[in-house]
C-alpha cells in the first residue's frame, strides 16, 4: 500500500515539476514562465468571437490593460467536445482561446491551419507555438490526421491529449519530433482500440526522433482506475506518455481526473523544440 501511494505521488508530481529540473546544459528553458498566475474580476470573463463563421472563445482577462501585448494558447477541442468541457475547470489558471472543431481528416486539418493563420492575421493574439488538441474516440482517431493536415500548412500542435481512437497509429516521425502526445486507453475498451493504442506506443518507440529518449514507467490509481504510464523523455521533455487503464472502457472522463494532465499540456511550447 505504501509503495502504491509512493508511485502515485511520483507520477503526478514528476510531471508537474519536471520542466523546472531541466539542466542549463541541455539548452532547455524553464516552462513555468508560460503560465503566469493572475487574479480576475467578473468583467474579465471570456468573450465569444466569430471568424469565418466559426465561433471561438477568448481567454480570461484578454482585455485587461496589462495583457494587451500577451499572446495566448489555443485549445482545439475535437469530436464530442470533451476537451473544452473539462478545460473549463482550469480556464482561469491556464487562460486560452478555445475552439470546438468536430472534424477529423487531413483536409480538415489543412482548413484548421488556414483558419488559425487567418485568425492571427485578423489581430487575435494566439501564440502559434502553443496550439493544443484534445480528442476522444472519433476525435482520438482524428487527432493524427488533423496534425498531418496542420503540418501541410506549416503548423504543429505543441501537445495532443488523445483518449482512445479506432484508427491512426502513425503520427509520423517528423510531427512526433515537434508534437508532444499523451495517449490514454482503457483496457476494457474494444480489442481494435487497444491494438491501435499499443501500435502507437511501438511506433513512438521506433521513431528516429526518440532514438535517444529515456524510457520509464510508473503505476498509480489517481483516476480511480489502476493505471500504468510509459514515459519517453527527450532532452528533458516528457514528449510521449502512454497510459493504460485496467477496467476502464470507452470513456474519457477518468483521464481528466489526473491533476497533472492540463499542466503537462500547457507547459509545452514549440519554442523549446
């Protein structure tokens, strides 16, 4: 029992504080400056905007005078919109633009990339280095095609949270070199989804970009399920995490009970790749 508690502690807090322990010799920066803490008034509540017929929501405090030159992340919430709903619990700690994008092909990814470029050109202060994606089920399968379409437009997601998915196990080496991924799969999900998840783990282990990655694993039950997580750490960064949940079926909500999930995502920036 004591060992279980210890391992749970390690996996949460090592992810939360890993970035601050990166050595100067590695060339890595301290990520904590990406997410300054601030307080808000009722008048700082997020506002909805529309660009090219697509509605998106701004960050908390976007119009505060002291934030007029600040750029903000963009969270793209995929099919079923589970990402935006779960993000609402931390949206003051991690202010970001949020857009729901219920599409999942490479051509949809290109359209998304073009839309993001247009929004930035229109004057919305989106940090192109901090575009994130969440996707569950169909959105999980679609996360890789969207990333490939974005890449065709010269853009990358800084991080992806993928929960399950029926297909698409190859993100490609080039994209994996830029984009961090945390993959979640319930072992009581159907056989195909588990096989796709495990094939993705094999692919990431074989990518050239991870040839020098340090692999480790830990077990915990912080989500309510026994879970084993494999971590590939590259140059001080937790670039790939793969979590298997014993007894969990086709659902996303347990994954978001992990308090390390959003800090992991919002602490990634392409500036440090």
